[in-house]
C-alpha cells in the first residue's frame, strides 16, 4: 500500500464521509452567514468599509475553499456539504426571526 492510498480521503466509507462533509458544511455555512450578517451591519451603520471588504473576501474564500475540498471528495460529498450550508442558513434565519407560532 502506498502513501497516497493511505491518505486519500475519497477512500473513506460513505457512512463516515457524508456526515463529516455535512458537519463541515454546517461550519462553513455558519461562518459564511455570520460574516454576511456582520458585513450587512457594517454597511447599514456606516462602519469601516475596509473591514466590510475583508469580511466579504473572507467569506467568499471560505465558501470556495470548502466546496473545492468537497469536490475533490466526490459528488455525494459535495451534495452533503451543500446540505450542511443550507441547514446553517436555515438555523441562522430561524435564530434571527425567532420561533414561529
């Protein structure tokens, strides 16, 4: 067995890979939407524009890097990561709006 086969994450079983990608998507999505909220707050309140630009570039690069890693792991991993990002969006929106009655 060579070192590439030992370190290739795509060889992990799906029951391990998909939950890890989903949790990674949750973390990426939380970071992305938290930075988006902070950027919007800075723009509305007239905060530092350089900080808003830095947050925008940071959140876009975070999302692109996370999806790039997921693409390297395969199509199902990419879908699991996307599902995690969308669930993080839902969680953030639910936290802002509060429970619906």
